[in-house]
């Protein structure tokens, strides 16, 4: 496989992951992803922002989130975020505190 094809496949896999998280499984909360997998939508948006910055493209944290989420953080929270349970918050503190 040539390098360009590999890049295209990786980009397609990333876009499918993004679609899965942003359209197919909006019910899955970021805190649950962090507790189970150690990353969440915010991590992915930050990695996107960091990749842009490394290439000389100025992008703020919020701009990175909007690029990944397809909406502002406030819109996402209003539409999809629920209150984290005490159990989820405790698990997050233990693993990321």
C-alpha cells in the first residue's frame, strides 16, 4: 500500500469514528468514554487542534471542538450532555484525578 492510500484510509476511519460518536451514539457520555477508554470526544477534538497547530494553522481549543463536533460545545451540551452520575464522577476522579 502506498503512503497516500494509507493516509486516505486512516482519514476515512477517523471520519467514521467521528460520525459514530457524533451521530450514531450521542447517548454515550464523554465521562463514560473517559472512564472506560481513557479518551473522549474532547480528546479527539484536542488532537485535531494540536495537529492543526503543528502544521502552522492557528486553531483555538473551542475552534477544534467545533470542527470535531460540528457545533459549538454549548450546543452539544444543550442537546446531548446529561448530568454525570455520582458513580461516574467518582470513577473519573480515581482514574484521572
